[in-house]
């Protein structure tokens, strides 16, 4: 489960951001700005990031504060799952990334699989919607929902992308070192459960 200090920082930041979006009284604006700065102080105290970077990435948005959405494409071939090696950390993950404005979740999954692995796919069904805080990911400053979408290959061939340095299919008992920011071993084992039992219902945190 998520550490309390991180939960508090994110909640304070969300209250501050939403308050700044709707506040009209100058004193209320000052109070919400003070709350936002408090959330920055908390993160700066518990991490190695500078306040300037935290303000830009964590406390720089405007408008009503909402979770971010991460889309992951799940592709099987001969009982093996498609993973790509991320250039950022050299570890393996389901192809995917942040949801894009103007694209549906299915369109994002197909796009990310093509860009990161070289395979052309079509979306089949939604497998799971998981809240990152309930799973064994490293701490994250954002509140993130993760969509796992089953896709099937319709063309293309394995090819590295701008953000990836490897493309491979892995058996469930041969998983490589995973990029835990993006997916955990438990989540991949859950995806294999859908391979064995394709009619099981969608997982919803």
C-alpha cells in the first residue's frame, strides 16, 4: 500500500489545485497556494528531487485535479506475452504509456504497441482497470489508473522503437527483470490468467 506521507502530499496538492481553479477571493487563493507549497515541501523532504522540479511536474497543473491514465497493451503469441525493454531503465514492460488526448483507450493501446514493438494489432477487450496505489509499484507522485487491454496481432514484425531497445515474447515462468514503474510480476501473472480463462470478468479496483 502507498506510504502515508505520499498519500497526504497528493491529497493536499489535489485540494490546492482544485481550490485555485475555483477560488475568487484573494485570501482563499493565498491559502490554496500555501497548501500547494506544503505538498511540494513534503515531497522535497522525502525524495531527492528539487522543489523547482517538483513544482513543475507535480504542482504545475491547472484546473480540477484528476488521476492520470496509463494504457498497457496485452499481446499473447504461442502462450507467451509480449514485452518491450525500456530504454529509460533497461527493464521490461508491456507496451504502453500515457493516454493521449483525442484517442480512445483502445486506439492508445494499438498505437503504443506499434510504436514500441513494431507489431500491428487490434484491440479485443478490456482486461483490467487497476489503481496503481493498490499494487506493488514504487511510490509515485501522481494518482494513476492503469488500463490493461488485450490485443491481437494482425501484422507487422518485431522492431525496436524510439523508447525501446528490445522486443520479445516471454513464458509465464521465464519473465525477465520488470520495469516496476510500469508493471509488476503479479499483474503479468494476472494477464496469464486471462489467457487460460478468457471469459473471466474484468478486474476493477
